[in-house]
C-alpha cells in the first residue's frame, strides 16, 4: 500500500447537478443563484464554501454556459485521501497467510490458524525466523501513530486522513528561482497550511478516522470505526478562522488603530507642551526673582501664564475624546493565532462518515461498527494514567505518570469537575493545602466523566446514520464485541447499489432533519459547553484535547464578561466593619507577630515564631537609594477603574551584600517587585503569558467601564518569590562551597537534579560550584529556579548541607514594609495602564516583557484586597464553588473596581483608622543611604517599641561587624563571634579555643551551643 494521497471518491456535488436541471438559459447571476439555492439537495454550506454567494451576484446579465464556467472556476473543495497503515481489500493479507499456514508448520502457522492479531503473528514469526511472513506483512503496512488506542482483536488497522491541498508552492516542475518567487508571493498573500498536533508532518488534515477490519459471528465483514476527529475544526472553534472577511476586518481594525493612536499621540504632545510651558511660567512667577521684574513685565508673564493655562485646559476634552476613540477600538486580533479557513465547519463528521460508507460499500463490507462513548471514556481511567494530581494555589492543575508530565493547565475551582470528575474534584478541594498552598491526591480510582464523547459517539453519529439509512430501511443497532456493545449499521443491497452507482452528496442533509443537535454531544460542534479534557498517557491526545477545551468561564468569569457590563456595585461597608479591617492590618504594618489564625503555627506572612524572632535580630546589608514614591490621593482618582496586578514582594534597584553573618560572594542586584516601574518608562514586567493577560484585562476593563484604567499591585503569597531570578542569584551568591564538604556539595546538587514533582528531573544542572553556569540554568528554567529557591528555604535541607538560610535571604530581599503583611495586600504601587499599546521586550533578568504604563505612586497605607476590589470579591463570594478559595479565584477572574464616591469614603475611613492605630501618616518605605548600610538596620530597630536596649546594642554591633568586614575576602572572613573577640584583643589561642567551642571553621558561621 502507498501512503500517497488520492482524490476522494464517491462524493458528488449537488450544486453542479442542479445547474444541469435549471431550464433558464439567460438571466442575471443573482437569478441563477436563487434558482440553485431553491433546488433540493443544494446546501448553503456548499454555496458559501465555493464563494458562489459572492461571485454570482456580481455577474449581472449572463448565460447558463457562463454560469457553468464560474462553477468550474470555483469547484467544490478538493478532498484528498491518505491512508496510513495497511489498506488491503478484506481478506487480502488474511487469505495469503491462511494459505501459507496450510503449507507450513510451527508456532507461526499455529498463531495464524488461531486467528491471532497481525502484531502477535509478527512477534511469533520474528522469534521463529520466518522472514517471508514478516516481509509479506511489513511490506503492506505503513507505521501508524495511534494503534494502541483500539479494542483488541481487529485486523488491518489504519489511519485514514482526509486532506485539503497545500496552499504553499511545491518545487515540482519549478526552478529554484521560480520556487523562491512563488514562496514570496504566497507569504505576501498570507497563504498558510494547517498542521495539527496529531499530524504535524502532514499539512491540511481536515478530518481523520481510525479503522480496522473485523469478522462477525456469521462471517460478515465489518469495518470498525474506532474514532473520527477533526483537529482543524476543533482549533477553529477555539481560536477562530482567518476567513477573507475576517482578514479584511483585521486589516481595517489595524488601520483604524494606527490612525487613532497617531491622533492620540499628536493631541497628547500638544497637550503636554502647553501644560509644561504653563507650569514653567507659573514656576517663574512663584520664584523670588520675579518680584524684581518691572511691573509691566510681570503683567506680561501673568497674562501669558493665564493664556497658556487656558490653552492646555482647553485641550483636555479633545485629549479625552481621542483617548476614548482609541480605547473603543477592540484590541486587534492576531491573524497568526487564527487557523486558516476551511470547509465543512459543521459537517466534517458527515463528510468522514460518507467516505467510510462509500469505502465499505465498494469493498463489500456487510456493516460498519462504531466504538461507543463509554468505551472511549473508559480508556481514560485516572488510575491508569496518573500517579498523583496536584492543584496549586494559582489555579494550576498538574498530573504526572511515572515522573512524566501529562497535564499542566490553569483551571478555576468551579471547572475542576469537568477535568477530573465531580468526586475527584470534591476530594481534591477538601484536602488541606501544604506549606506552599498546593493540594495533592494520589491513588485515584476514578474515571473522567466522558459526557462529550458519549454525546458524540452515542447520539450524533448514530442519529446521522439513521437519517441517512432511512430511505433504505436501515437503522443503527447493537453488535456485541466481547462484551462491548458497538453501534452497528448494516449496508443492505439497495444502499450498496445506490452508493456505488450514484455516490453520496458531498454536502448532505443535517444529522437530524429539522432539529439541531442538543445535549452533551452538541459540544463537539461548539453549540454547547466544551467537553471535559481526558487525561491520557498519550501526550498528543492530551495536547489536542487541551487545545480543544475552551473554558467558557463559568461562575464569576462568565458574570464578569457577560456583555462587558460593569459589575454590580457591592454594598457599602459600615464604619465599624472598616475599622475592624484596620485593627487587623495595623499590627502587621507595625511589624508585630500576627497569627494567620488564632491557633495557627505561622504568621499571616507564613513565618514560624522562631523565624519571626530571628528576623527581628537579623542585620541586613542592602545598598542603593530608591526614591520614596509619592502618596496618591484617592480623591484624585475618582472616575478611574483599577485592576489588580499580582506580583512578588521583592525590592528593586538595590543590591544585597550581606545578611546576618553571611556575606555574599558578589553583591546580588535585585530587580523585583512592586517598585519596578519607579523611574522607568514602563509600569510592570512579567513573562509573555501573564503580561498578555494583564494587558488584555486592561483592554477588557477599559471597554467594560468606559473609563481610564489604573493598575494596582496585589501582593502574592510567600512562595511567589521562588520564581524570581534575582532571589535565586542571591541564594546562589550566598552559598560558599568552601564551607561544605564534598559529600554535602554532591548531596545538594543531587537534590536539585532530582527536581520537584512539577519540574521533573534536571540531570543537566551543572552544580552550585559553577556559579555562572548555575545562574544561566536558573534563568532559562523557571521550574528549576523555583525548586532551588524552595530548597534553600527548608531548614532541614540547609542545616544538613551547611547552607545559608534562604529564609533569611528572602527576608533581606523583601520590601521592608511588606515583610510581615498578609497575602493579597494591595496598593504598594499604583500606575496608569496603556491598554492599547503592545508589550515590549524587557531587560529584566526574570521576566521577558515590559507592560506599558506610567508609575504614579502608592496608597497611603497597605490595604487588603477586600477594600480594594469589593465588587469583584462580592461576585466571587456569591459563587459557592469559588468562595473557599476567594483570593485564588479573585486573581484568576481579574480583579477590577470602579473608583466612585462610595469607594473614596470607605478608603478615607480606613486611612483615619490606620493613622490612629499606627501613629503614622503613611505606611513606611525604607530609605537607604547611598554606598552604605541601611539606616533601618540600626536606627529603625532601636525605635521599635518591642525591642529591648540589649537587643538594640546587639543590632548595632552586628551593623559595625558588617561595615568593618565588607572588604575582607570570603575565605578570610571571621565569624561574628571571632570578630567580637578580636575587638577585645584576643590572642590566636583564644580564637582557636573559640572555634572549638562553637564548632566553627575559618570563614564559617557560628553554630550556637545547645
């Protein structure tokens, strides 16, 4: 058999036939079109796919002969067929093998006579050395891709592909120059082929079927259909099609957006110039020198200032109008994301079934049989395909089998049951989260629901066959195959004669005449909610189904996006409610120990009492000066809408030199967190996926509320810092291999290389000794980076391998004002978003793209998310499935809030309460002295009311120790205790005795005596 494609046989165009029956010889193209459309059997889909609805009306007066030429120039889609695997007439190879077995004896002959499968015969023949049998079988087989996903016992398994011709030029019958010119022309025209995950080397596979041959109990020949599927149209439903109309729409959108952007920039420039000149005149008038000018010159200045002031104010409405025009243009959809246009969008399954029926009729099969939906779904028993299921607090659902990732997908809590079944979802959500907020279950004995498969294979396909077979008295029955009830459809003589002599229409009647498909089966065609994703150990199957899965956004997501209406306003909070929130936040802002829950062992920031107390005494050497952000008055933000931007709490534009007794090998620059946009032209940075989501959210909210969009920092949980490359660099620079034994170095490297359940093994990690190579590996591999940072914060690990404490380093690189605050606190930075602008490549060491915007400042006090986003939170809490995980749900649906007078009044009450409870006008920002030690390392600590005089003196000593030893090479660095001894003129013998008592080697950290 050859795998080369051939033109599809047995399917005919009813439109071409209809033209021959039309009596009209002359008329307009529109008149001919109307008569074609009225002819029985002519379907609108064929008219549209052939673009006859566009071409014929444009013809004017014409003749039937000319119309025929138009139909010939716009033919039906050219469908090619390619079969992968054996493609023999029934009994072809089987007859040869039977005759061979009659003439030969041995295990191979016995296997053939027993009716073993060809694969089993090949194994036996290979052991016996029967090359003639092996050659005969293999010469008629092309390797298939998905032969393991079948019911055992069939023969002649093959994969049938129905394809469209390539849109790209071929070098056949072309010179190199001609080919290059053709490629260039195709590129200009945007001609693309479609490649699916199943058939990534075969372009334009419209649909495929997996079939095999079987013999019934009475010797009847059965064509068994294991599966039919269309990757192309599944992708088209999810991503959209690049139709000619869509292409023209995108081009018009792009032109409109370019013009609106140009107009906005021009008006913005004029507005900025007038405003800046007005401000410069105002500054001149306010200067001391102004009074010395002659009165007439002062008058001219004042008149000019008044005139320019009026000019820029007059520009403001024009500027707002230009901004509205720009924002009202929908974000331009990327043409590259859309799949090429294709015919049979709603009827690809009918096309495939008709081709298989035609093949069965021509090759004397007695019936066709279809694997039922329950059997399809049973292939995806969770316990067969995964060892464990992990759901992290950021909404990532992860599954692995034998250390191999089979699923890694963002799924909202209310959608979990559609992926793993209701029982598994409930069990997973009832499991207590671990220290990083993940829930894990294993040993599952559950099945994925399979409702979509059941609807398609048990209703849509049988209904279509019943409709097609009705004129011949044929209907779908049941054929029992080893206990599996296959759907069975007999091909009777009348049907066979009709199909083989006349063919079947290329475009046929709907599956159920006069009614649309309903229920779960309709999901296969985008008419209902998409079917669940089925966990499989076949990565191609999983990837395809994940691509096909459109999370329609049940619950809150659906409510947020419905008609892009603003969210219902949440009820106003009472003054006692707001003051209770302030009483919860004030101790955190003051740095006090605040438990997560009354009996919790950790603080709201996830710290144990031991770590919290340790940090109170922990000196930090962080250098660099950061400008204190301005406080943004909420009153001036009225009428804006704010969105939440989650981020880690790390410091920006400063470098960590030392923490406690640990001095870094090289200072570690920090580029993180909420103040990243301070002093930069961009507001935020993130990876391409999160950055795109933020920018899309900004565009969506701008359209939803019709208002300017602001971005507000939302602090993520303690584990969020693990993704930061600058945190990995600080941990790496703090490790001193000279303090570790070779066994400790090897052991820690092995722990890193083993990876986490999510990352999998990383055997290529070079080791912590090669700092440069390790840094590069962390930079290129986010999961490895996260795994390393997590290990560095586990005391059992750091103590076992004599490593510095990653918890201490995390403390050092966290913004001081955020170190003890609860997850979800907001307002440490605020910026103006630019929804219509594209992302830019970033120089950030962790994140790839900058998000356009303008840094404005920060809130007066840190504010919990229930105060910043009350409307979104009310929607989340109204959904019982989401309420228990409200912060995770809040992040996933995209927090948004209109700033109105109610919002302003609530924030004012909160600010007054916080001022009273903290004794401060504003939440603090640590200001660092250039080139020196943090002032907070000594001064702020002594002012803390919870610190004793003894501790203040010890902190000052630590500060002096860091300052005086900062230039000492690491290998010669004395410990803090040694340094204190040297200050008292201790002898070398005293120092050696001290080392013995403390168990410390030169350059090492002091271990406290128990």
